[in-house]
């Protein structure tokens, strides 16, 4: 993993990163059977640090949309092995 990637199970961090133009690269189950997210972006390490140090400012409506999207992906992940976003349409596809 590079400085342009973050792997986390924190859905709020993922939603925040997505509001800041980062991209969701992958959704997977980790060794503890929890859903983990791989997020990519040029400023992802800087944004994660800001999120942890707080406060951060964001568009709450966009954050809500991203959070709902993540929760839907988590529900779908319960039924599949791996989720890889389809970069063309913005909607991902599940892969077994």
C-alpha cells in the first residue's frame, strides 16, 4: 500500500474521504470477517490525518449520500467475496 491508499473499516472515514474526491478502489472482507475499504487519492494520507485530528469540514448532504452508499456496499459484501467499483458508471460490480 502506498501513501495514496488507505485500508480501513471505519465507514465514517471512508464517507469523509469520498466527499473529498478520493476514490473507493475495493471493498473486501478482512481476516476478522469485517468489511474493509481500500480508498485511493493523492491527498488520502493528509485527509486521514486531518480526520483523526479533527475538526474537519464537509458538505453534510454529500457525506450522508456517501455513507448510505457505503452501507449498501457493506450489505452487498455480506453476499459476495469481493467488490471492485466499475470506474465507467460509478456503480460497482461484485466478483466471486
